[in-house]
C-alpha cells in the first residue's frame, strides 16, 4: 500500500501517486479543460465514480436513473406503446419530460428509481421498441457508497 499521512484537523489522508510524465500531462490538461482547481478534487471524483460503478454492478443495488430517448411520434401506436411500458413500470417511473424536437421527433426524459437490474431491463425494453431511434440510460446509486461512514442515509 502507498504511504499515507492523516491530517488531523481535516480528517483527510494524504498519499502519493506515481504516474508517467506523459500521463500526468494529459491528466492535467483534462482537469484544466473540465475546470478542476486541484488534482485532489479530480482524484476524489474519480474514486467516487469508480465506487458508484462498482455498487451498480449488482442488479439488486438501489439506483436512480435517467433514460433519455428519441422517437418518431408518427410511428403508428408508438406513443401508446411507450406509455403502456411506463405504466407497467409505474413503481420505477418517477417523472417524465416530453419535448417536441421537430414535426416528427420527440425527446422523452424518464426519471426512474428502483433496483439497478430492473431499471436496466426497463430501459432496454423501451429503447428496443420499434420507432425509438436511440436511448441512453445513466444510473447512479440511490445510496451513497460511503453511507455507513458518513451517516448520509439515516432517517
């Protein structure tokens, strides 16, 4: 393990990271482009993202999700099919936003909550519906991976 040093006043731990110069230069460029003010903040965000991804590997993980999809509203019966799917998954469906992109295309944003596996299956089924041109699901854990340590999820 790397050498660590705890800073008592902030409760943070300092550690060193070794990296090839070219990789570090590209990382610093990426941080500047994204507006990060420090490597520490970027590394914390990367670690949190990795822990979130790891938590979501379990189909039983509690998650929140946003499914964004575009479809042709002129497709016969498509709007009715999509609404039926949303009603079949009413327990997972929190809210929807509907936007008319042009005379034939609609964008729907579906906010969901439930078990990661059910959300993925719902999103796959909806995205695979004939007339839906594309769909993209973004999931996040509904429970902080550090909840026990930070006491985030106490009632």
